């Protein structure tokens, strides 16, 4: 039986370099909150990190993440349920010493790491009595098939039509603001908001210049649709924001835009294209979910775990 040990330490800029997801890197954590981070680690008998969890403590609350699609626990090696239980129990005990009265852990979509999703859920919910809520996430598995071949016929027809009308573009940094402002305008017309201001997006892009991708469809140099994509890691891309000009509603150019992004992702050996959740005010937006399913995405769970003391 392997003997594991645990440790906690403050977050430093160079605390670690092996984070699996961009949101859990020291640089991104520092952007989310400039203080309050505690790094918890599960060490194997050789003192190598087998799991890590970064939690921001602002008593009475402890959050993972503060401002990102997810935080939670990253597991780097095979860890048994018992070891995982002891690790989470250690985390809980340390948080309570810091006078934490509520812990909120937003997990990654289950398809990211299917083999680890169930043990994490079972330990937190069935062993440690965390409550949970579930969001629906829509994810496209990238493989040798084209995305068009997986679309419902109505969406495929739109994509084929749009391919004749629009040109696909990938932008460099000087044009990022133009793309952001186009998406902001499209969302505003629909009375929708963006979670980040341009200043925040610019700051994050500067910190992670290789992790942000900006795409569009244009007709005679006029932007018709655009998307901002985040490289969560080399194998997972997340469609952070996307939108289209309302005058192209009948063509629905985002369908073709997604197929173009899918092709780029396939060439770069990406495995998952995450279209995000379809939740509005904690309720499923059925029309949005239907759209994502129609363009070839599968629906998976994304859990948030909460415990009050």
C-alpha cells in the first residue's frame, strides 16, 4: 500500500509548471485574484505531486476558481479513492482552520477526464457530503470526421451556403480588439453581456499570448461572425465567445465558422472543442443546447460542489 503525504503552501509565480489546464497555472490564478491563494498537494511516496488543488481563501468563503470556467483538482497519476478521500479531508481540515464556512469547487466538464470525474464526484458527494449542482456542457470530439458530416442536415445546409458567401480569417494581436468589439456589439443588440471587459481580455491575452485565438467570417471585408477561442491545453480548445451579425440570421454563419475552427483544431491535433455551457440563470437554455447538439456536440455534465460548515 502506497503511503501518501500532503502539503499546503502559498501561491508564488513559479510555484509549479505542470498545471494541466491554463486556468490552474500560477499566472492565470494571479489574474483571477492577486491574493488569498493556497496550493494543496498530494505527494506520492517519492514526494512527487500526484494531485493539486488551488483554492482562494477569503473567509468565510473558499473558491476554486475565482474567475474562470473551472478550477478544481488536477490529478496527474493514478490515485486510489482512499488516498483521494484523505487528500480532500486534509484540504477541508486546513480550510476550516482558516475560518472558512463555505467551500465552492467548480469542476471541469466530465468528458475532459472521464476516468477521474467519477472518483472525484464520489469522494466529494458520497464521502464528504458536498452538495452539487449540474450544468450541461456541449463538447465536440475532434477526429478524422468532418464536422459537417456530424451536423443535422438543416445545419449542414446552412454551412454549405455560408461557405459560398464568407471568407474565414484568423487574426494577429493588433486586430484582437476589433474582433472583441464586434462580438460585444452583436451581444449588446441581443441584450446579452460579456463576462470580461476588453481591458480584462487584453490583460489575459498579454499573459497568455499563445492561448488565445481570434477568428471571423467576412463578406467583402465586412465581419459577419466572429469567435474567441481559448487553448485550455494543447488538446482542448474552448469557444469562449462567439456571435454573428443579426442581418445574417437566416444564414446562421456561426455554424460555418465552427466548422472552420474545427478544421484548424483537427490540423493541430486537438481532441476536444468545448462549446461551453447552455445555462442561463441556472436553467438550461433549450434553444442554445439544441443548436449545439445540431452542429455535432455531445452533452456532458459539469458539476459544482458546495459545502457549508
